[in-house]
C-alpha cells in the first residue's frame, strides 16, 4: 500500500472547506497547490466514508447528460462544416490575390 504524502487530518480539513464553507474544489486546489482531480477524489472518498450522498454530475443547465452529448456532437458537426467552408473560401481568395 502506498503511503500518502498528506495526513488524514489535512485531507479532512481540506474537504471541510469544500463541504461546509462552500469553497469550490478548483479554487481550494489552486490555493493549496493540489491537483483538482485529487481533491475531487478526496471529497468522494470522504462522502463515502461518512455516508454522505454524492450527486451525479449534471450539466449546468440540468439537461440529462445523454441529451447534452447529442446536442454538443450536433453543434461540433456544424462547426466543423463551417470551418471547412471557410478554409475553402480562404484558399480560393488567396489564389485570386496572387
């Protein structure tokens, strides 16, 4: 088993900043020089250890993730088509100016 370089007390007090004081994980991680993924993991493990329900990550507009993924893929497809058209137009006009 790998020994953690952070004490349990440090981890717990850091998680408390997030859970009780309403600080964001990203801000706390930035302030303490930690990786935000590590801090998310600490929060998850703390919640499991203390039987605190964890919420599923949802998009900011409460749209189901599957619906959001479909919408974003559709938007990406359109953006790629627009990019390709602009590339062709740029190449066409670049030829004319030479």
